């Protein structure tokens, strides 16, 4: 098997993994709401390659909204296509056509690929 084909097969096997990000958002107002856009990605900090969100649980996809009750956080989970093993730092960016998208930079990779973000 040629070296290029071996590399492509290696990359395909790496992409079968997932990265899971649990969120806990506290309301900044008496009643607030949140949503996530399908254009939310993990970005490899060293290469700039984007890895798409593949699923979400506990939060609405834009244009719909999920209400955040007063005095109680909204807990939700985002699932992303797996990062390559050589990625050690990544960014989580919600690329949207308006202000206010999520952006968390320089997240250090861990061995479980499960993360918690609290806001």
C-alpha cells in the first residue's frame, strides 16, 4: 500500500472519535434564553482545521431558543467530530452572523476528550 493511502486511512480512523463538551450557563437576567447555531466548530489551534458539531442535547438549534430559568443553570452538551491525535490545543467557536456567539480559545486537550465549560 502506498504511503499516501496509508496516511489517508490513518486520518479516517482518527476522525471516528468524538469530542464532548458539557456546558453550564447561568442566567445573567431574571429570565434568559440560549441557543446554539449549527455553525459551531472546534478549531485545531495549530492548523486552523475546523471540526463540526454533529449533535447537541439540552439546547435549541437556532433560530429556536431554550429558556434559562431564574436561579437555575442551563445544562447542555455538544458533540463534535473527533480531533486528530496530534492536536493539543483547540478553540470552540460559534460562527454566527450577529454578535454574541460562544468563543472559548486555547482549550488544552485531555485524554478523555470530555470538557466542561461554565459561564
